[in-house]
């Protein structure tokens, strides 16, 4: 089955019986990672239940839903960050490059190299700006020009002009918004396919937030982005696709515009119009 068919099939299934089906629209995106029937629990307590949706390549997918609905749990599972938490069980498939990232024989370090992560709170290393970028590639055996890689990564994260004269100063001297862009640059230096972002703007002021949103828009030309956000305006502004979770269930997945303007599920409508959550 081609990637396009796969997405169409999911959309057909989820919009079956609804008059305003988005399945009839052309849906040309390639699927880079397919989340299939994923359930995740902590010591037997389910946090994510039988969730399936595709992640389209070079697009931004938002995961939205009320606090505690499983957004971060699902996001962290995509690149096996949950491996570090005791008692986590992950069932189902995350099919990426033809393999389930949880299959035996798959190296989780390699998965995380290809699928990077940016966290809610900027977490630069207490080292220089330069070393924040160079450290990961260096331990991964990068043999090219490190200066070029550092510059390229900082440029891609729209930070180069602000830090080019202070590359060897501590990263901790940067503002919160700059630190978050540095963390994005650090993730990009590993040349990932997919960037996972867990509420990357929640600790930032509105101007830094708008910088990051503009940046994400640019980055999707080269990368695929999956972002967890509790900010619905942000999801509506920046994402191409939206998955709405509630209490661990996927209520609806679709093109962002449809989710926000013509949701198929009553629960989605109530959530996006602010009637609950
Ligand atoms: P969200 O990101 O939507 O706020 P989370 O994924 O953080 O939701 O949490 C989903 C559920 O899993 C919640 O009930 C939460 O208490 C539980 N949970 C999250 N992290 C852990 C953990 N490390 N150990 C045990 N339970 C957890």
C-alpha cells in the first residue's frame, strides 16, 4: 500500500458516515512515520489507548488535548524516550523507515539520532554555545567541518546572527527564547528526519513564541515536525495536521483546518471551541 493510500484509508475510516468527509479531498502527503494501534501504560495504568494516525513528511503535526490526556507520553514514545521511565509498557507499532522502532535489533540511540527531541523548558548544557551544538555530532563520530556544522545549525534555528560573536561564551547567558532556539539548533546538528517538540513555547514570552513559530514554518521544508501544544491557537496557526486526544483515546485526527472549523466529533468541537478542557 502506498503512503498516500494509507493516509486516505485512515481518513476515510475516521470520517465514515459524516457528510463533510475530508477523505474526498486530495491528500498527497507521504507518510514518514505511522503510529498504529499504540497503547502505553505506566505500571499497568493506561495513558494512551489504541491510537493510530500517520505523520506526514515535511509537515507539522500537532497533538492537542486536555492536560493528562497522554500527549507527552505518546510523543516521547515515538523516539523511545520512554525507555528511561521504569514501568512503561508500549504496545503497537511506530513504523519508520520500514521498521517498528521498538523491534528487537533496532538501536534506540540510532532512533533518537533520526528522531530528535526538544523539550518544554530550554535545557542547554552548561557549556559554550559552540559546544552545545558540537557535542552530539562529535560523540557520534562526525568527521566534517565542525565550524560549518555549528554555523549551519544555528542559521537553521534562526540564531546565528544573534550569537555569531559569542560562540565561545556560556549558553546559559542567552535569553529563554534564544536558549530554546539553541536547543533546536542542537537537535538539528544531528541531522534528524523528524523533530519532536513537547510544548516548546510554554516557557517563552509571546515574542519568542512567535520567533519559534516562524522558525517551525521554515524548518518543515527540511524536517518533519510533531509538536505537543496546549495552545490551540498555536496548533491552528502552525500545523498541517492535528490529532486530538482525550483520556488516552484519539478522538479525531485530520487536516488542521478541518479539525478546527468542521470537526467530525462533538468532543473535538467542544474542545476547540473552549467548552471544556
Ligand atoms: P499530557 O502530556 O497530555 O499532559 P501525559 O502524557 O504527561 O499527559 O500523562 C498521561 C497520563 O500518564 C497521566 O495520567 C499522567 O499522570 C501519567 N503519567 C505521565 N508520566 C508518568 C510517569 N513518568 N509515571 C507514571 N505516570 C505517568
